[in-house]
């Protein structure tokens, strides 16, 4: 018997008899001619275009299958182990099938998923009808991405009993301690949207029933395009996590995602755990200016002004984006699970007025502070905040006097220097990158000519140099980074660190994205079947080490809340490995090595003396411990106490500044003191005839 036919018969044989009549009447999804052509072209182009030029092998196909299954069942709760074993038996054949344009297996898996979900939704209703003992001391293993799929129906049912009980406890805690606060804006204005208020006050039973019923409906309503795009995208991501397949029917969605950074709330979103996860806030955008929405937060419901909210759990990201974006001046109300809340108990309701992100608001900004160091001397220190490495490439290419981040930073440095700034903080936190040429030019503002970064493509490794011998600033420099600092930010920070030109301060590492992606059409316009975003090059520091995976490690670590979350290249599946190339020819130029040890000692002593910093690190430690914990309690009283303690710790770090409630920016404040120390050490050395 043909093995493909046998596998399908096996899967159907293990499908139980709970398929509803109305589901059986739905037409079966199947690939069309354009899907088949796209699959063939994807199989041809991926191995040729990707940096590693790895053949479309059994290994790639097996990884692609695993990614596709994770896309459909990320918690490993819907499929049974027998399903997975049957799917994996087909893995070695999938590379040849993609080359031939055969996509039927993707639909077979999806049909089994719908059957399994229908069964679990019915079981959820049964569990809620029976209720839970909230005083029983038991736990739920909530980290399931590497767990085994349930072996049989008994194990399946027990897993789901604890899973739904966990959600029930979470919603109960949210209503008890988070619900009333979630119904306030800015701590004063209460929600006037009666429908939204009613939704937030839904009983746990009502909310859970509705969420799972809606998820099943969404699965049943998805079309063939949805299935094909996810299946083929799995093959692209089997090469690395930044390669993607973009179907022609998703081009509009891709453009929407790009426009979201210019009009709407100003946030870049991804899909995780069925929710729209905030990856990054666009500097100068409405959400970033508002300050309540944060990277890692998960948006689960969206309301337009005073209209009833729409639950977007398990929606395709493109549909969620369409709902969140909108016309300038209109109000969108987001129901959010904070990314820092491991218990899932806290809900926040955030109202944002949509706006257009102005170029001026995205541009580099400057400030100057008079800072008194530990030696009692007041010093002027400049601060430049760089949200993106932006550039009007079209204007620059035409020889116009166009806008660029490197030019703007050069201008700001001159202004700060003219105002007497002796040292400079360059804030690259949350800067996800952008123009490579601007990163190179900006490095050149602090060094004389020399290599800045090395680039490896399919053919060679070559350095990219700063050709300008001019130096705009010679004083001490501190660069602030966090786990959201990526790509061009890592190139600039890494080069200044290698040249000993700046001290790096922030999270234990930056993001670790050391690769370059290129958009390549799979066919011409008349026969458009999509395009691939494929990794075509990688970055290396002038010292030879890659920025990939490891990122940049700061000289002084002052952790942000991002450290408690799984943010960074190392957490992405199939990320390309770290590697080395030969060191470029360069020489360190700064006086930092002479003072670095002393600067670290002084910083550590200062932070250890700070009671507020101690409270802050204790909060981060508890947040990290809860994130790492493999299990979470299902006892309501214990869970309530955890949520209460975390909320109190957050409040303890807040302080009133005028009419606003703010938290201390420990990394910025400490960087100013470190620069004061550096200036003092430099002066004392010169006074005794040293450097």
C-alpha cells in the first residue's frame, strides 16, 4: 500500500466518533494550482538563496513539520501522541513532496486538529459544568512547549482538567484583585463602555466557554490560504527564524504591519499563545508616548471607542492587526495580559488615541543634565536617545540633503558639545536596528577611520569601514542597551566596545540578531505566487566574533524587566549558531581600559548601597523565579497571595513626580554616575602626569 495513503487511513482510524454532523458537512479544504506552484518555487529558491545554501533535506523537512505542528498546537495539548507518531512517520517524504507541489498532508493534519479541538471544547464545557475544588493543593505544569503529547485519553483528560482549572483560577484572581483596577484609566477615569465593563466582569466560566467556542469557530472558518501559508512558512523557518514565506494574499497584511508603525497605535505585533503579543513599541508612536503598553504584553480583546470589545484570542495576526489599527484621532481600547504576569491573573485595560508617528518623534533626541558625582563636582552630561537607525535612502541615493540618523546624531553632538557637555550617554534601548550605513557612520563620529563591522555572504567575508577621519566627540561615552537592542544597535555598541571607546551598560546581553534578510519574489508580477524573506548575510564584530545569538555583553549589567522574559535570539527555534571569522585590523583607541576595573567597582558599590535598587532587583528576581517555575499552583488562596505580593512590590517602586507616577530609570541614572567617575579618574590621572 502507498505509505501516504496508509498514513492517512491510520489518522482517520484513530479519529473518534465525536465529529459533529454540521462539521462533516463543511467542504474539505484543499490546495489550488497557485498553492502548488508556490510550493515548487519555494522548494527551489530556499536552498539557493539562503546564506547557508543547505539543500532541502530530510532534516529540514523534519524540522519544518515540527514547526508546523507547533504553530497548530504550541502547548502540545490538542494532538495525541499517536497523532504525532503518525505525522512524524511522513517527515522524511515531505521535502520531495514540496518539490512536487504536494500539500495534501498539511490539510490532513489540519483536519485532525479540528477534530481534536472539537472534542476538547466539548470536554471544557463538561469540566465547567462540574466545577473545581479550589482548595485542593495541586499544580499545573504550564510550560508545555517541550512536554510530551498525552499518551491516551485518560492522560489527555487529566491534562485538560488541570489546564482549565488553571485558567479558572487565573480569571478568578483577576476578577478579585485585577478587575477593579483594570476598569480604570489613568487611575481616575472609569470605563464608560458598559459592554466592556460587563465583559471584564464575566464569570470565569463564561469567559472560558466563550474563548474555546470562539477558537473552534475560527479553526473551522479558516480557508486553504491560511493552511498553505503556515505550512510553507514552516519550511522557511526551518532554515532560520527570520526567514519567511509571504503569500500574495498576505502582502496586504504585510503592508498593514509596516503601516502600523506609522499610523495606528505604533506597535509591532507577533502571534504567541493565541494572542497578539507586543514585540516592540515604535518610538514616538501613541503607545510609546502613553507608556502603559509594554513589549511582552498580550492583547486579548479590542474595542473601538465605546463599542463592545471583540475577543481576538486565537485570531490570525492579520485580522487582529486590522482591528487594532485605524484612523488618526480614533480611540482603541485594548484588554491586555501584562507580559510580566506569570500567573495570568492581572488584566489591564488601555485606551489609546490612534495617531500618526511623526518623523520628528522617531528622530534622535537630546537632553543635557547637570549631574553631581560622588566627588561633589557638578558636570554637564549629554543624553542622546536613538529609537531607530533611520535614513531617507531614496533621497540620499538621489544626492539630496536627506534626513538620516547619523546626520541627526552628529548635529546633536555638536549642540551638546557647544553647551558644555563633557560626556555623553547614547541610549540604544529598544532600538531594533535599521540602516546599516548609518550605524557605520555613527560609529565614525567617535573614532578615526577604521573597520566597524564584518559581513559574510555566500561568497566572502569583507569589512565595512568608516572612511571619515573626523571625530565629533572625544569625551567619555556610555551606551545603554537591553534585550530589545538588535542588529544595527549591536553593530554600533559592539564596535565602540571593541575600540574601548565606550562603556556598555544594561541587560546581561542584547538581542543577538546577527543576520540580514532580503525580500525575493518567487515569480513575476503576472504570475505572482508570493515572495520569501530569506537570510542572505551575517554580521561579525571587528574582533571576529559574531553578534548572532550572543549579542553584545555589557561591561556593567543593570537588568531591566525584560531579563525576566524569554526575549532574545537564543529563545528562537532553529536560530543560526554563533561563529567566528578572522579578526579585522584595528587598534583600541580609548583610555577606558585604564579605568574600567575601577568604574565597575564604584558602580557595584553604589548600587549595593541603594535600598531602592535592592527592592527593584528583588522584584525582578521574584518575577524571574515565577517565569522559570515549571509548575504553578492551582490553589486559589495561594495564587491570590502571589498576585497580591507582586502588585505590592511594583507599587513600592513607584513615585510621584508632579502629577505623574514614574519609576526610577536605574540604568540611565547609574550611567550618568559612571561617566562622572570616568571624568574624575581621567582628571586625577592627568593631574599627576599620567594619560
